[in-house]
């Protein structure tokens, strides 16, 4: 048997065995216990209402009255009108439970504690993220409008602009994976890695081999991943496994047996920082489907960037901020911030930024809307999901109506059918305004990219959906007049060439069940 076939057979056996272990953990492990205990809490809740059955008229009147009061609160509070409408629909459909549910969501003690930690860390790191006067003066001379945007980012998102950085764009997960391994091998002081998904497989084994060896050499290695990985992808005690290898590891917001809305606030970021001079970000997680080693939904298209130079400072502090949220303690960040930062030989400006669901500032959406509102010729978008609030719909349609070429690339093969049905529900409204929509026919498109006028681009983790724009911790890099922008646009055109355009006639031909599902889900889209 050829060597390649032997290797493929070995991989298949390994995958089957891992599947058996994963199923065993699901059936007999902590996940089952969590589900059973959550069901028990629901049973107790219904038992309470059954106990109050003899007082039903009074109970009904009290809860309906409470829902009416909460409806007034919702209408008069600040916030997105689409979210308000969703809450009002819930209170109308379920007047007995709607008000109680809103109070439950709004009075989460754990959520308030985490928000307080987040704000304290932001305040203490603000002094380490001051704008560079020279960079801002140069940007002001070049483009006053973009300089105004940069001032907003520095003041309200702790995201200063940097010059002289080198940016490399990766149009596929395989491209980023190869360069990531090469850069990890060169680490001398520290390696920071933060990912939404970390899954056992070929990709992670190759990376872990390098991390373990680097840790033995004295390099400080930290790995953080989101707690949802412990449900299906990793053992719950996996951080201890890595610590035994000399790797510091934390699981962000691990799922526990409790009904709390703070579990909606997931760490969706993808960040690697090496020695304070090299950083990676984008949409690519640490799982085999991202590099073509596992086929789930056809070809998996994703993108990333590598940044070298002074802008890495922001990614370093984004990582350390999230790392220190877990224990709620503050460490000294300065040892990881080089005193004489290399500016590289790049041109243009880079603004790395994070978005938090806890600070009331919708940075991710603001950046996208600013690009749409200031575009002159085109805005080209890649996103796996399209679940939009009123502000984003207005920005997309207004740009198209004033003559800007707005093109959205979506997947043709979905990873979540209900979410895909909801995404397609927005197509008609956008198409009627002149927005063009394509679907990537080879498979699933997971990239999160905006590129505009050959001058601006964003590559990061931020989807065009409510979870990314309102609920998750996210990150991205805003690029202005960076040479790599031409490569991003070239990749966009290459991806467009293997995609099919969607028309209004296509929307009318979608299966009736899919269209009905999309319309029903849109009622509660902000709360999904």
C-alpha cells in the first residue's frame, strides 16, 4: 500500500476513535449532567407555577401587569429598536412569562461582575494605548475623514492608529497555518494564543508539538480558548493537560450548571502574538476544517492577516485583557510591551481593535458602517451570516442607492440551516435597494472581510450578525492604504468568480419551509 494511503487510513482510524471518545464524553460526561440539571431547573419552575394554580387569577393578573410595565421600560430605554421589537413580541405572545424573562436577563449578577472587571481592566490599560502623535498628524494630512475616524477609535475603543507596519494577507486557512508554524518556531520570549475554537486534530497536533517544545526551551506559552469547546470538542479538564506540558491555559467563560445570560458572551476572537512583534488575526480557528483536512460543508473558505511592527502592541494588550478577566486579577503588562517597538518597513496605517459586549460601545458595527458611509466606489463584503439590525440595513441600502457598488459574498452550503434561512430572509430587502449578493458555490464561506475603494479593509472575527455585533468579544484589524489591500481585493474577485449571483427571482424560488422559517426567526433574531 502506498505511504500516502497508509497515512490516510491511519487518519481515518484516528478520527473514528476520536469520534467514539467524543460520543462517550457526551453521553456519560459533564455535558449530560449539565443538560439534565438544566432540565431539572425547568421542571422546578413549572412545578412552582403549578403550585400557584389555586391563585391563578391573581398570579395571571400580576404577571401580565408586570409585562406591561416591562414593555414600557423596553420602549423607553436606549438601544437598538430591533432588539426592543423582539422583546415586545415576546411579551405580547407570552404575557405571563415575558416580563419575568426580561427581569431575569436584566438582573444577572454574574454579568454585572464580569462587566465591572472588564471596565477596570480597560481603565488600567488605557494609558498603555495612547495615540502616536506623528501617526495621527500624517493621517490628518493624508485624509482628514479617516483621521476623524481614527480619533474615534482611539478615544472610544482604545484602538490607536499605527504606521510603518507590515501586513501579510492569507486567502486560505492552509496559507495562514504554514506561516503560523514558521513564526512559532522563531519565538524566543513568549507566545500568546486566543481562539474561539480549539479542536483536537492534525492542525492542533502540529501546533501543540511546537508549543510544547518552545515551553521546554523557556518560552512563556499561554493558550486561551472559549468554554463552549468543552461541550463537544475537548475534555473539560483540558487546561490541566496543557499545564502538564508547561503551557499556561485558560478556558474563557466555562459553561457551568446555572441559568445565566452571561454565557451568551463568548470569546469569538482569534489572536496570536509572538514576542510582541508579530500578530495574527482573522476568521480561522484551530480546527481541521479550516485547513482542508476535514470536509464538513464543501470547501471551507476563510482568511487571516499577519501584522508585524508597532501595531502588535494592541493585540498584545487585547490578549492580556481577556486573560486577566478570568481570575479578575491584574498583572503587569509592561514586560510584554517592547520599549523600542519596531516599525518595520510598511506603509499606510493599521488600527487593531477589539469589541466587547460589556462596554455599551458597538465598535465592530461602527467600523463597518463608517466604511459603508464613506465609500465612493465600492464596498465588497465576505460574511458567513447575515442577521442585520436596522442601522446596518440602512447603511448597506443607502450606500447602494447613492451609487456605491455594494456586493455581499455569502456561503452557498450552510453550516447551520436555520441561521441560513434567517440570513436569506434579508436578501430581498437588500436586492431591491441595489445591493448585490453572491453565494460561494464550492462550499462554506467563513471569512469576515470588508474592502473598499482599494484604500480601506477590515479582516477579523466579526460576522454580520447580532451575536458578533452585540454579544461576543471580537477583534479585527482596520487597514488604510496598506499594500496588502490590493491582495484582499484580488482574492475577493477570485472568490466571486466561483460564486453565483442571487436574484429576486431566486429568492421567490427558495423552498416555502425555508422562507417561512426565516420570517418566523426574524421576530426574535436579536435574541438568538
